[in-house]
C-alpha cells in the first residue's frame, strides 16, 4: 500500500479531539456499522443513523428523522420548523451544524444528540449566513489591495520595469502563461487579446486568478522587498475562505479542532495567533487547529497589513465587531453549555479587538 493510501486510511480512522472543557461523561462517537435496513426506510437502529437508504424525504419526514436523532423542538415547535425548512434552508445543510454537538456513546440513546434543540441549529445557520455576508467584502478587499501594493511599490522601484517580473513569472509557470494567453472569457478576453505576448504587471493582474496573483505577489516580494513577514500562507488562507464564501459553503459547521496529522497547523498563522493578547497557549493550540478559525485569523491579519485605506479598515472592522458583540449575543444562552461554539466566537472577538 503506498504512502498516500496509508495516510488516507489513517485519516478515516482518526478522531477529532474533544475540547478540554467539554463534559467527560460523553465523547463524540464514531458511528458503528449499522444493521441492514429494509428498502425505503430511514429508521435508525438504536439511535444510530443509517445511511444505506438515500430516498428523498418530505419535510414532515425530515422532522420525524431529526426527532429520532434526539433533536428537540421545545423552543421552535415542529410547525415553525417545517416552515423554516420549506422557505429558508434545507435539512442536509441545517443538520450539518450538528457536528458541533456531542452524541451519546451507549445505552438506549446511543448515536443520538445530547441536548440539541432545532433552535440551536437554526441560530448557528443564521450566524453563518450573516458572517459570510460580512467577511466577503473583507476577503475581496484583500485581493484588491494585493494589486494596489504591487503597483505602489513598482512605481518607486527603479530596478523593475513591470515587464521583466511578468516574464520571469511566466518562465517559471509555462503552463500558466499558455492558459492566460488563450483566455476567451467575456470579461478578461479583451485584455488578453490586446496584450497577449506583451503583458506588464499593471495589466496582467487583471486577467489572472487570485491564486496566481498570490504567487506573483510572493515572487515580487522575494525579489524586491524584505520578505521576513511572509504573507503567502495568510493569503492562501484568505483565498480558501473567499472561495468557500463565494460558493455558499458553511463556515461554522464544524468548530472542533482537527487532528494535525490530517490538517497540519500552519506555523506562520500560529505565530500570528501567538502575538494576540488574551489568547493563551491552550486556546491558541485548539483554535489554530480549526480550519475556519485559522483562515479567519489569517484573513484579519492580511487585511490589516495590506489595506492602506484607514477608512476602509475601520468601516469593515466596525461591522464585524458589531456583529460579534451584537447579533452573536442575541441568543447566547443557546450555547452556554456548548464550549465548542461559544469559545469560537470568543476567539474571534479577541482577534478583532487585537487589530482594531
């Protein structure tokens, strides 16, 4: 078996580490092999969800399934829950946020959620929606100001004419040069046709992807700027977050630390977190291992370093701070017994307060 297959197998068999402050009585279980069920049945075997049947369910059946999984409807009743699922979201997405909650390991409730209300899932999904709306302008600002920083430095760089850096970039990435020179898209195709074979820094940045821009930016910094404060890993994290938001992916669906053998913590981002006041070694280690929170720190740091408009920085961060200290606290009682969720928002507040 090759190394890649071994790593994949280890990844499938590994557990997420539990937050130190979570109750010791229960742990999040791996679901055991379930018994064979009859076709067209979604029923569970002793509380363990069975995935062998994939038939579609009506919203009423989805509610029944959630009840069978231990999800309660004491705050939001079943009728309102059905209305919410019919008009605002869908079962699979909402249930995704259940990853933040523990399940019983044994007994008659084995595999069922512990202390999970439908209202909690609804609230996390709404906070996720609002957070994505606030973060998207921030991540696009970072991309814009990477370009601004490049051209600002180029203006005063007597060693660079704007063409040689692009030629060197293309010579290192011949396949990329071919792809760019043959673009025919509606928005960039005209620029490609006009400047094909004669790209300079100021026009090539308009036709390359964010990922390509990041590596061009890194090349320029390595060549002409003291690059002690390496930003490439921060910018790759910004790109990951931007792509997730643009594709309407969930951000808050799993706030548990991920095993470092599966998702290694980036040392540059860990160093950034270590400089933030109020974040101790325990929180730093656990939250740096949560992919979204790691990307969040990297994004706020890159935004602070690259955005030269003071007004822009202040406006964006005031909106984010207002969300974390306002809307996030509206139903904070929902998460008082869930340290996974409450500590994640506390971490984000500390990050924002550090920079702004």
